[in-house]
């Protein structure tokens, strides 16, 4: 049986239960039918090419035999497996294509085929291949129909044997002919079915009359093909359907804006001041305008958060009140129009100033600068804002007509007046109830739902008890109605440049600056926090600053107040399904509609709702500042937070801001002064240079190393740290320590110092004078003539320009003489500085030793000895004689294996990573330098060791066979004695005892050198 293999899963065929009437006999055998099917399939493949989706190119395309059971596979492409439908368009297309193929017409080659075209293609091929005359097609159709019925029955039996789950539908190719027992009311579906069936008959050569008869009979049997609905334009669907899904989030966002408007927008103006008592509705209107502007800027691409919510910057309300009070004090309460014109213009100018600062910070990529402001100072300012909101809640809820003062009269008004106490305590009680509920219910929608339920309960009580709204307004339970039918844009009528008092505008500039400074601190906090909460990584703070700049510039341009990206509202909006720019625009439109409706709704808002909202935020901010930080910050930081809150509550917000900045400076000085400026101090016994010296010199330096004293400095040197450095150096020069251990060299290492201010540079000048008074040589290391530290020391005369010290190229700057003639040595590294001090001590040692030997010369007698003639025995004795007691004969035998070599300056003896074939070198004359190379962003060379006469190098590689760890270069012309790998192997064979003893001596020397390197490493730590 031939098989058909497809790359798609197929579903079973649904055939008619009643076979079609047979009008004619078969004209050809089934074998002939199969051969024709294969022929047409081959031709179709050649013309169309390989199928990309529905049929795998790697599998054969074999048509089933109609005479075999299961000859027609019971499946359709997977794309139709759920609906059981396929489009008549490709049935018609395949019928026409196959008809053209039989007529020899190749014009259809250019028509692309869908991945599932194989369905109709097989139908046409099966019918068309059996056509021999006008009557043969109907007979073939009857045969096909019978076969379909048999296969359907077999398929149903197999399906019942399964466990009912559609695990893996059988693969194959079929027509989906679905027979229904009930009437199909869809006439269009019937027509399409008849047309498709007639097309199949026509392609099989059936006469039009027979086709019509067959079609009619098939219609009577109610056989039809289910068709999919016409495709819907995706762009139209996206424009119409997608916004509907954002409606719940938009409703939530609008509710949050309404709650903020009736609480914080209401108090944009100080309602307890006479000129502003009726401006609560205007504040709400200004709030909504600011919301709409910011929302459009963020949603139209300004912000990276698609669902970010823009709203009025609530934290600046205290500064707005301060500006309003300043204007009233300058203009006078009696000049209401001038007060309003000046105040509202000051609000708009402060918003423009805030936007300009935001835009400048973002444009010049300076967003990170805000992060340098101490966090605890900002927390203290937030606590001050919280206290202000609590006070404002008392003023609004109690319907005070004057500013709240901390006097006994205010206490009596709030607590001894029963009606006033009931007004504000009801609002405060609701805020406390909400906080209790928040501890029990931790759901983000608790606050919105709470403030929806409270007004509903209030209105229910009013309705049940029959209270009059005018009575409620007169008693302070509900806000008064706005005067007349004032529209939402009434606040624009207050702008009047002719009545503006520009002197009062200038007096509000300090409050504007404080407002701007405090306002810009929120973006670096809200933006990263919102990014973490919503899963947005790598949010560009500078981009968000630019967006805030434009939103505030536009907001100030339309005469309203500051705005920003609100963390809480944005998070709730996004989590509710509003993470889309379309949803943000919809929220802006909804807020604009509320603005256009007008502020008449204020006359029906319960005062306790607004008061509880204000109390709620105030308590939350105070808790964040004073409660949440307890035990989490340093006690000095907590004291700073509390003091800022007290100053803001007692003296004002501008005073509190400047007090916070002052405390930040003091805190910085105190904190940095407590850091250790001296990383460590030690003598030359502990810290040594990396110069490889003979054993005799090392022994001498260990004995006199206490005459070198090293201070390794670190951090920033300023007026708060230099005193500690001076104190420690003066302690070294104190009488008690000086008598026990006088020093000759004071080494100050600046390699870890980041900066030196003028006060610290003056302190080093005092140190230099103290050193000169003691006759001690001052040695500086880690300095560069071009860096800030070096220039600062040069400016105060600690380090001046002078001649070189003659230590050789790369060793240092040499001796530099200050203006008073006192020499100060300076070197680029600590090793070079220590090398200078050690050389000075050794010079004194050799000078003393030579003078002593000169006095003893007359008593000496020539003593001939073989070592006077044989080299390199003297050099070996100088290097190793202190490691053995009886070493003359040993070194005499050892010298026979060394070879003399003369090198020029710059000769590379071996390279880092090379094989140790050269063995080791003993230096008789000249200087070598070991350089270690590091591959880090380019080749970086760093001096490791200086190798002087009488020392060896390379013994580790000779004994272990490891590759070289550094590059060895001849720094000057010199004479070397080499022991190669071959000659060392010869020594092992000829005199094993000598080789073993030499290895012991050499390793003792290496151990001493390792101690030196460890000491230097300690000096670098």
C-alpha cells in the first residue's frame, strides 16, 4: 500500500453516510487510476516546486490507493484541526490549476500556493485522472463516495478504541466533506459547496447536466463544506478591540487622579489665607491640567514606561504655600486680584524653572549627580513634608481660617471645641483605620477601594437621615459649592501681567530654588524603583529627566504646577493591564473630560474624605522618615533626619532644606575625618625595596632598617584628615621615641592618595619644616609632576624642580630642592624610594669599611691562593659565602661549570614565558633589571627587581624547568657568569654531591630574596 507523509498533523475525514447514485460503470481499473494519480502528482511537483510548510521536502509524496483500506488518510492540516473547515478559495484555485494542467496550460505557474493546497489538489487529481468520457466521471465520483464512507466507518471504529483523547491525529490527505442531518440556514455556505462540487465534477469531465443533477441531489442530502469567517483587518481590530481591554486600567487611573485631585489639588493654594479661601476648585483644575500634560508627554514616547502615570508633584505643596504667603506679605491681603495674579504667575515660573533644570540634567547626562546627595538628608526632607501634610490635614478638616501655630489657643480650638474636634478627628480616625487595615490586608487596591467606600457610606447616611446639603456645607462637613457656574479653566482669568507685583516675584525665588532642588531629587528614586517593580532593566535615568523637563516646561507654559512620574499610581496602572501608550493616552483623555466638566463636584465631596487622604499620606511620609529608619541607619544619620523634620516643622521648609544641606556638609566632614588617612606605618625592617642584593648587604640593611620610616597615605587629604597625619609624624619625632630610635629617612607614599586640598598641602609644608628641624631626609613616592597631588605640593614649596639623583633611567625624579634649599627626594614608586634610602645607608657602610681597611693595610701580608687567579670564585664568595662555613673548596669546584659572558646595555637575556635553557646568571659587574609584563588593555611593563653585582638570577627556572616568569634585561654594560642547563646536567652526572649542595645554597639565597619580596608586597597592601 502506498503511503503519504506530511509535516503537519491531520484530522479525520467526515464523509457522507449515504452514497451518491452511480450513473455509469467504471471505465478504467483502479490500477490505471493510481498510475494516473502518480503521473499528475509528479507533474504538479515539477511545476510548483517543493512545498515549504504543509509537506516536508525530505519525505516522499505518495498518493494512496483507492482500492486499499485506509487508502484515503483521515486527517487535514493542523491549522484546520480545531475548526474542521478549510477555505473554498484554495479549492477553487486548485481545481482551476489542475484543469489548466490537463489542458497543457502552464500559466498558473506564477500563482503562489498556500501551505495547505494539497487538499484540493488531491481531490482534483483523483477525479481528473479517471476521466475518459462524459459518463465516466460520475461513476468515479460514486466510487470515491463509497470509499469515503468505508474509510469513515473504519476511522470511527478506530477512534472509539482510543481513550477519547486526541493525542496524535493520523497523518494523511483528505477532503473535509461534512454531512449534516439538520438544515443549514446559511445559504451562502450551500452555494459555495455546490460550486466547489460542480468544479470537481467539471474537472473530471462530467457533463453540465450530470453535474447539475449531482449537485442538486447532493444539496438535498444536505452535504456542505463548513467555511471559516472572512478575515478581519488586523489594523482595524487593533484600533477598535485593543483599547477596550484598557478600560479597567483607565478607570482605576482616573479614580486615583480624582482622589489625588480632591486631596492634594484642593490644597495647592493655602485655603486658610483670605485671598485663597475660595480657590479649592481652581486648585483641582490646575491639578488635572498638570496631569493631562504630563500624561501625554510620557505616553507619547517621552518615558520608557509605556504605562507610566504622570501627576502633580505633591511634595512641593509646602513650597507653593510659602510662595503664596510671601506674595500676600508683599502685596497685601486687601489687593486680592494682585495677589492672585502674582501668585499664579509665580507658580507657573517655578514650574518652568523645574522643567529647565530637569531638561539640562538629562540633556547633559548629569542624572547621576543627583545620586551624590545624601540619602538620609532627603529622607529628613520627606519627613518634613509628611509633617506639613498632617498640619494641612488639621487645617482643612477643622476648617481653620488662619495658619496653624503651636500655641495654646490652637490647642483649645482643636481639642476643646466639640464640633471642631469631631470634624478633624473623624478624618484622622479614618486615616488610622486605613493604616490598621493595611497591616491586615496587603492588597494594592485597598486604598482606592477604601476611599470609594467611605464617600458611599457618607452619602448613604445623609440620605437615610435626610440631612440638607446646605446645612452640611455650613457646618464644615462638605466643601462649599464654587461661586456661580465657574468652568474648569477659570484659573486662567487670574493671570494679569498689569497687576503682577514683580518685586514679590523676586522674593519668591529662594522658595522656587528650594522647590526645584527638592523636586529633582525624586526622579532618581522613583524611576529605578518603578523599573525594578515592573521588570524594566537598564532604565535610562537621563531620558526620564528629559521627559520630566518637557512635561514641566509645557505645564508651566500652560500656567499650572509641577508634575512627575508617580511610582504608586504607575505601578497600579501597569499591573491592572494598562502597560501601553494607548492606555496612557486614554487616561489623559479621561482626565481632560473631567477637567472640562468643571469643579462643581467639589460641593459634594465630604471634608473627612479629603482630610483622611491628606492625613494618610502625611502619616506615611513621617513613618518612612522616623519609624522605618530606626535601627537601620547610623545614629548620627538618624539624628540628622530628626533635626531636619523638627526644623521644617518649626521654622519652615526653605530653612529646613538649607539646614539639611548644612548637615550634609558637616556629616561628610565628620564621616571622612573618621577614616584612616594613614594606611600603615612601618620601618625599613619590614618594608624593603625589590633590589636583589648580596647576602652581606641584606644582613646590614636588616640591622639598620629602623633608620627608615615609611608612612603609606590613602584617600583624600583635606583639612579634616591632615591633622591626624601630622600628629602621627610628630609622634615619631617625639623625645621618647627619638631617643630610642632616631631615623634618617622619612618616606611618604602618595600612591593611594586621590587628592590634596590647600589646607592639606599647607599641612605637608609644616611636616617638611619639622623634618628639616630634625635633620631627616624627606622622601616622597607615588607622585607625578603633572597630577593634581604633585602640583598641590609644588605650589606650597614641599616639592620643587631640581636636578636628578643619578639613580639611572626609570628610577625616579631624583633630588628636588625646595625654595629654602632643603632637599626633598621624589620617586614614582615606593620601591625606588626605598632603594634610594638603602643605597645611602650602604654607601655609608662601604665608606666606613674602606676607611677601616685602609688603616689596617700596613699589617696585611700577601697570601697567594688559587682563588685569586680563578674566576668567578670571588663573585661566588660574595654571593654565597655567608651560607656556608667552609666554602672555599666548594666554590672553587663550582666555578669550573660557569662560563663568562660580556653583555651590552639593553641586551635581553631571556623573555617572559621562554624556556629556561640559559640556566642562571651570576652578575660580576653591571646591573640587570627583571621586568614582568602584563597583558591588560595593551602591553604594560612594570619593573620587578634590580639585580646588582654579586647576585644571581634564574635559579628557580634552572632547578624546576618552569618557563620564565619575567624578562631579564641588561640595564648597563656588564660581565656575567652563566650556568646553562646543559652544564648543570653535566654537574649532576660528574659530581652529584656538588650539585645537591649548590641547589641547597641557591635555594637558601632564593628564600632570602622571597622574604624581601614579601616585605615589599606588604608595603604595597
